C-alpha cells in the first residue's frame, strides 16, 4: 500500500503556518521531507505529526533591546 505524500503547502495548512515557514524548517534541518518532486518537497503523514507535536522554543538566542 502506498503512503500518501503531502506538499509543503498541504503541510503548512495542516499546521496552520505559512509554506515559507515550512521551507525555513527544512533549511534549518528541523523538518524532514521524504524527497523533492520538481520544485516541491513532499512529506509523509508521520512527519506532519512529528512537526505538530515537536517541542517549540521562541526566540532562543535573541536578545531583547
């Protein structure tokens, strides 16, 4: 049975974030797409769930001015 794959836009919609943010996570090594098809990264449902439940930190390393 084939696993359904989800585009960056579908992942962003599922997580209520922008697709730009998902691409930033990929660039920082915090999101793990299965592969790239054309200009789109694709993800499994397991990876979407991992992103949904991951621990989040805000502003780590940023100083208030």
